[in-house]
């Protein structure tokens, strides 16, 4: 029996991947590098520190991570107030809440950006368990973020289910011995998910897989 749903944030609950890409391109431009959409598949699902390391290696940047992340955070916060939910995501979230299912957020984003997303979506609550990359030693695809969420909820892995839009996140939850619902934004990404993940193609399919009927 499912006792909790562990949601990824970026791309799963919030349509924020484009904003993350925008801040990345702005940061690169600030350091004299012109880049575009080709960066998205290279950084999809990665932590901010991993993206910084990738850009330094790929473009020969010497900027330190603190300065880099501060620039990106400022740019992200400017746009975060305009973020919207992924179509259908909050309807499923609210249906699960109405059904009495515990929910938590497990993100590879920093605490500051995660909280900006929670505010934009209007789902901040004092009792909501949220895991950011600042709360763990290793981000996804390491299982630690999901393991920590389950520990805080005092639940075993088989009692929870994770919802992810990225193969990176799905691998993290699978490594934590959890069932995973893979909800890719792009059908082209569907083939990249581990075989253990259950694919859902719409919010309706997601709700059914979670045992939730229409509101």
C-alpha cells in the first residue's frame, strides 16, 4: 500500500527546466560563451555543481562555483515568480492530498531555488518534507536524497512511490529500492529511463497509476 508520494520538482511539478536553461545560458554569456538549446540534454537532471564542472571542462571556464551559482540563483529568482505548474501536476498533487496520502518533494536543486518553486506553485506548508541538494552529501542519481526523504517520513522504501521526469532522478529512486513512475516531458526521453520505471504519458495516467480517480 502506498503511504507516500515523493515528487521531483523541476520538470515534474513545475515547468522550470526552461528557466534553469535560461540562467545557464546567461551565466555562460556573462563569461563570454555563446550556447543554446544543445546544452539541455547535457545538463538535464544534474546538480548545479555538476553543471558548473561540466561547463568549466567544456568551455575552459575558471570561475569558482560560489560566484557561478550566485549569478545563476539571482537570475533564477527573478524569473521564478512567473513559474507555472506542469499541466495536470497540481491536480494530481491535490487529489493525493485529499486522499490523505503523505507527500514530499525530492529535488536536485538548491534549497533557495526549491523554496522559490514551492512559493510559485503555492504548495508551501510547514509540515511538508522537502529535500534539496543542500540537505545531502550526494545528489541524484545517488539514492541518498530519496533515502533521506523516506527516513524523515519514517517509511520503508516499499511504502513510497517516486514520480520523476528525468532518467537521472528515476535511477536515484530505483537505487533507493523504490517504485518509480516515469513521467517524461518529451516522448524522446522515454527510452532513456531504466526498465524498472513505469512509464506514464499524461497526468491522467499518473493519477491512475497512483490509485487516484478524477477530482
